[in-house]
């Protein structure tokens, strides 16, 4: 099977990406973890073969096809949060049924990689999978309304398979309001949304505050267990580009106070300030702002690869994480700082939530 093909040598990949070999090897030697990956969506919608190496698609088609198993191995991606996205237009019962079906399908897909990708749920499982040389897949859900009709809430999820839930997605739901200006009504979390946060806490599932409106962000923190870390897995920051999708400095500091971390998305429309280069440097700019506001213990990567985003041209293939690392090296950042951002910060939060 092609996922067992030889990994591209670091020198060859560095030459192709136009970066130093040091940058490639730093990605590969670090615990590099992407907080938001959507390859299952591409597989589900288009039958995209995730086990085969693909070339990055051109033009507007580049909203999909960013990642596959061979390219994530070339990149040196140690782990990632693989998302199941909820269809908001189903009934509550239909969403729960679809989630159960998708969980089974995604679990089967990962099992078909013969150990190249392994599903993990805890820090101990992550370390064991990495010890076997596998990419560690943390399963997550985007759109917590998938669980609105679950008979016992998150306790209904078989085998505690879900590690993270993004409370709302692109539409308002029974749990609360999206950050999108097309939301149409209301703001903040509903009483059902607040109860869902408490349910996630009780089951030691990461609460992800990407996509939620600002009032809902603060509503969630009001009921959230302060001993557990909060994530914002894929976002930009207002300090570089003011945008309805991005976090302001107060929100960044609030995430940091929980011990959580903020993943920077690779979608150019949420990142590119006027006059900025249309390159991976825009990701580094947003990371640098988090470092300035809260410190380097609270910044991470959350690409949203295969989530219908349009990355800058030099990040349209999932083997190109080294271009971001090169930007960090060019700023004089230490290997220790880079390692924290690549994955150390997420693993620290995971240890707080699910050590074993």
C-alpha cells in the first residue's frame, strides 16, 4: 500500500520547499501536532483516497486535497485532531445517527492504514503510538449539536473516542450562536449549550471555542471547569487582522489562563493584513502576536486542511509545515519555542486533561 512508501529524504523535501534542511528536520524531530484536520470530510464528500499521495490541486480547487497519509508522513506530522463535521440540517436524531455512522467509518479508515495512523485518546496512548512510529489521530467533532439527541450526552460515545468538540460551527444551533455575521439571530450560549459544556467537562473532553461568537465564548468560560484547559483550535487573531472569525487579546489571555492553547488556521482570508505577503509568513505573524500577548506556551498550529479553506500558495500541500518553521527560524526563535508551538503546548494541555 502506498502509505508504506518511503518518506521523502529531508534534503530533497527541503530543496522542493525552498527551505533549510534544518527546518524540515525540526518538524520531523518535534512532536508536531495539527489541532484541526478535515481529511475525512474530503474522503466523505468526494471519495478522496487518503492512502494515496496526491499533488496539490490548482486554483479554486485548492480548497480541498491538502492532505493525505503519505504527505503527512513526508511532513513529519506526529499527530493531528481529525474532525467529523456535523450536518446542521439534519434532525437532532439524524445528527446523532450520522455521528455514530461516521465514527465507525473513520475508525475503520484509520485501521486500514495497518498501523501507519493510529487512533489515540490520551497522552499515554499518544506516546505509545509514537513509539511504534505511527501518526496519532485524535478524533474530534465540529458542531456539538451532533450530541443533542445522544441518550446520555458524551457518555453515549462508544469507547470515549472523541477527544474534542467544537461547540458550534458555521450556523447557529440549539447550543448557541456562531461567530459568522450570517448567524441571523441571538448571541451567546443557550442553556442547552451551557449544559453541553458541563457535560464535556464531566467526560474530560476538550471544549473548543473556535467558531463561537464573542458572547458565547465568555458564556462558555463562565460555566467551564477552571481546572481543565480550553482550546481554540483553528483561528486567526484580531491583533493582526480584525475579523469576525478571529480572537481578540482578552480572549487569547483567557485561553492561556486555563492552560489551553490557540491554533492558528492556514486560511488566508482570516490572516492576511493589508500589504502582507501572500505566503506562510502570515501564519507566523499571527503566532508571533499570541507570543507577544500571552507567551509562547499558548500558541499552536490548527491548519483546517481540507476544510474548504484557501491557504496561501506555499501552504497548499500538507507536506509544507517546514515553510512555517523556516519563518520562525528566520525570526531567530529558539528550537525550544518552536517545539512548544509545533506540539508541546497541545501535549501539555492534553496531559492536564487526559494523562493516561
